[in-house]
C-alpha cells in the first residue's frame, strides 16, 4: 500500500470521526443545558457549572468544525 492510499484512508477515517465527535458534543451540550435548567431550584452554582460545561463543549465543537474545514480544504489542494 502506498503512502498516498494510506493517507487517504486516514483522511476518510478522520472525516467520519470529526462528524461523529461534532454530533456527539452537540448532544452533550444540549443535555448539560437541560440539566442546568432542571437543577436551578437545587443549586444555582451547579446550574452555572453545567452551563459553563455546555459552553466549553460548544467551543470544542467549533474547533472540531475548523479541523473538518481544514481537512476538506486539504483534500481540495491534493
């Protein structure tokens, strides 16, 4: 197997993983926000921590989307 074919396999696997990770993070972000709303009567501190976790998950997803875009652009150049 040539290096070019092996790299194509890596790129394709990464594309699939990036899609999965982005979707998975989105699901967690929504769940964190839902639980933050539910827990307010118990503790506004916990609710805020969950909202912060959701925001960080959204930030991680944004970075993964940038990686996905860069991967797409690298395919177009080669």
